[in-house]
C-alpha cells in the first residue's frame, strides 16, 4: 500500500473538507459546537473549507494524504511560524461559512477561539490546527505520514510544534511523535476540555 503526502491546493479543498468533516464527526468539541447529528458533517465541512481556503492553503500549511488510487483519505492544516493567528480580513472572509457551521452558537465558538488564543504560545512554532483521516484507513499509517511530513521540516528548521488535542486518548499517540502535554485547557467553559501539547525540535 502506497501512501502519498503532498501539499494541498485550492482545487483540493472540497474533498479535503469532506474528509475532515467525516474524521471529526464524533469529535467532542465539534459535537459540542455543532449539536445536530443530522447536519454536523455538512456544517463541519463548511467550517474546514473556509479555514483551508482563507488561511491554511494560502500559507502553504495544508497537506493531504492519498491512497494508491490517488484519493484523499486524510488531511492536516498547519500554520507556519508567526501565522497561527487568523487575520481580521481572513476571518471576515470566513464569516459566512462560520455562520453556516455554528448558527446560533457562533458567539460561543468565537469565545472558545479567544480562550485558545490567550493560551497559545508566543514562541515561533508550527501550529497543527487540524489533522484527521477517514475512519476506514485508520491504523494504516496515513496519520503518521501526515505528522512526519511536517515534523521532519520542523526538525530540519529547528522549530517547535504545537497542537491542542480534543481527545484524551490521542495524547499518548502524539507523545510518540515527541509532543508533551502541558496541562488541560478549558476553552469551552465547562464543555469538552483540550490538551495543549508542545514538541521541541529534535
């Protein structure tokens, strides 16, 4: 089985967003923000498409993992050093899609994002905002390939990496790649917690 990891382009965004929406269908934070099971996948896809279109793809921080048939089965959204914070203009361009995704919980999502920004490290680093694979290919090395693709670059550049895990059972997985949990973050104000993790370059 061949695994290909490559840069994501604007033409990849619809499929990239679809794959991530399926990957995050039962994610605690996404489920807390988008509570309707019937519309969650469609609304999450709008969210990921907006984030990729107006932030990660233009910055060269989006990558996809493809199978032997060249189908996208996983994706990662990274922000390069100094660019983890979404600009006001980019946020404005995302707003219509964010409204579709979060509806009446838009201000709750904004408050969560503000809390995450407050806790975000200031030291230059690569920020892994989102990574996910289709359920049918998990444990087949696609997630590992996506992580190693950017972490190898981090090591070559001597830069750390940062992420927030939304699942406690993913913390040991990220630890195998050199990430260390720095505590827990209550960005949802009583909802699902996050586990911030930092990785020093090797």
